[in-house]
């Protein structure tokens, strides 16, 4: 039982972080946050600020390379 709880803890921690993203008012910050947790550049495409979109795409690429 303890092993199951330890295995689920990272998933619960990530879900809590995504809840924080959903409550953000600024859409650019919200999309950046969602991209950070999902590892998907689809959220980066929704960012209107060029610099933040660029940083987002670079972050997602780095995260995807680390997970290989």
C-alpha cells in the first residue's frame, strides 16, 4: 500500500500544479504554465508575446530532449 502511495504522489503533485495554472488570469502566463506541465508546444502557440512564446518553445524542446 505504501509503495502505491509513493508511486502516485508525483502524479498528484503535478495535478495540483496544473490547477494553479488554470486559475491564472493572464492568458500568456496560463499557457506558459500549461506548456511547462504538459510538455506540449501547442500551448506555446497560444502565447501572444513573441519573447515569451520563444522561451516557451525552447523550454518544451529542452524538456522533451531530457525525457528521451
